[in-house]
């Protein structure tokens, strides 16, 4: 059984109130001697005492806990952002509780309920992104909430996003400039803002260049590696296969690379590839990948700063910050002649 302040008081030979004041950092205010303070702290250490943060938080109306809910920790994009959020939250004096929804809406709802029961001061949510009804109670009570990476048009919240549309438009425009006409997109989870906006960017780049939108070249069902692998396999065996692929996440790109390797094809000689998200090893492949890079660290920093500001000021005003992605041109798109 964990030690309590009653155990400390008994062993140190002092009152419960004296122990409470010392462990809560109020020894100086209540003029408790240095000797008594040191004795109590030593006993607490010997007994491996850990304060009940939730009970203390309820008294102070503050727990210094932040919740972070992410769709998939195995995705390098989310892992990078999580690390930055954790580091910055720690610097600001907050502890972070991280929950992984595995791109499952019901798990997201369950994790949010769990975090709220822990008395978190605020929540950073990278939502599954297909529904938002379960967030309405948080919005209505102006609970400190920041949506990160994916957002909803039907709720007013603090949101930190990247211009997915422009990133996709720039990527596909580059592929077209290199002479490609049959360009496939492997999209992520349909109905999410990120997937929808990247698909729109892809389609508008084709239309601007007077290219027909071919439904057979729009594939994909989620942001996972398996999706990238399966869809790439199918596309590479199509009778009139595409000359270029546009993959819309790090994990989709990994799956596509595996399929291309298995087919003994070479990038960009046999198939060209541009990826959304700048996966760590992209510059170091035999044909360095052209990518759309997102400012992951900045996204995490802005989310933490805006959340803590809302926690401290007790003001939650709806605002959307949209950051610019960057097209990094490397060597994964082959230039085709006019005859292709």
C-alpha cells in the first residue's frame, strides 16, 4: 500500500498539517524550520511517498497534466510531433499523458473520457477526423482544446494545420511539369480533412493542366503502410499502369516502396514517386525522394503554446493557424519526353 502523509507524520513525529504544508512546498510560508522540513522530506523519500496528483489537483483546480490523443504512434509524422510536444510541455512544467487511437473513433472517445477523468488541464487532439459530435461538450464548456493536423469545419476550436491542399497541388504540378500524364494518388482515410484536401490539390493540379481525372488512379483507404503496399501492387499490375505515384503519408510511402522493390522496379527509371511528409530516410535512398515537407516541430510548438495560454488565461477563442508546407525536389521523378 502506498505511503500517506499520515504515515510520514507518525514516523517524523509531527502533525498532519505540517507534513501537508511541507510536501506542498509551503514550509516557508508557514514558518516551518529548515530542520523539520528536511526531516519530513527525508522520511517521505524513505517511504517512497508519491502525492496523489488528482486529489491535489482538485483542491488547487489545476493538475499540470495535458492530454495528447494521436491517431497512430507508429506513424513517424505523429511520433515526431509527439516528441516535440512532450519536450515543450515538460519545459513549461506540465506532464503529458499520450493516448493512441489506432485511427479508431470509438477508441478516441474512450481515451478522451479517460483523460477527462484524470483531471487534465487541457487537451491536444489529432483526431481520427471523420466525426466531431463527441467534441461538442468540450467546445460548449470552453475546455482548453487544440486540434492539431486534422480539423472540422462544423466546430469552432483552436486549430493548428498545414495547407494540405497547396502541398498536394505543388507536388502533382511538379510531376506534370516533368512530363507525366498518368499520375496515381494513394490517399489516406476518406472523410478526414487531410485526405480530402490532398485529394482536392491533386485533382485541381490535373485540371489546371487540362488533364482528365481518372477514377481508376484515385485509390487508398487509410494512412497505413499496408494500404500503400496493396494499392501500389495493384497499380503496378494494371494494364495501363501510371508512370508516377503520389503517396499521401509516410507510412503509405513505406508500403509503396516495399511493393516497388518486390516488383524489382527502380525509382525513377521505372516508376516515379512523390511523397507527402518528408520521412527521415527520404534523402538517403538510392534515388532520394521528392517530398512535401511539413513543419512538424513548429506545429507541435504552436499547439502547446496556444493550449497553455488558454489554460492560464481561461480564454478559449476559436482560431485557425495554417502553416505552409515545402516541396523538396530531389531525384525520384523521371523527366518524360513529349511522346509519353
